[in-house]
C-alpha cells in the first residue's frame, strides 16, 4: 500500500514519531508481549521511511507500507489526534500539526478500506 505524503506531513510525522518512540516501545512491551518485536520493527520501519521522505528533495513522496505498518500508523495517528484534541490546543502551529495528523489519519483509514 502506498501513502503519499508531502514535506510538511513528513516533518510532522518525523517529529512526533521520534519523540514518542520510547513511549510506544513501552506500550508494545507491556500490552503486546507476543508481537512486540514485530511492532518494534514496524514502528522503526515507519519512522525510517518518514525520515527518508523528509530528507528527500521531492515535494511529495511515496511511502510503501504493508498491512501491519499501515494499521500501526493509523492507530498511532488516531491516538495522537484524540490526545491532542483533549488538550485543547491554542497555538496556531500546534493546531496546524493536529490538522495534519487528522488528515493523515483519514488517508490511512481510506487506504486500509481500499
């Protein structure tokens, strides 16, 4: 499955995935013991793909994901948007980041259905 992302989306995802990596590793370790290594690899693959997209000179990049990667990214984006909505962001930059995450979440869900 191919997810198209632009530079702003790549930057937003890289920032958030990098910051939250340790927290998600702990979630995988605690909740998903049987599949945690599979989830670690998928998370790192997603993060690496997004970083490469950010480093490229292309305005839009293709990210190639399998079903697990896309499911995991969709779940991460869902949890981010719920949490950020609860906080009630006021800063214009934070609101823009939240909208980017929501848009990406919708596109992930559409890819999963297709």
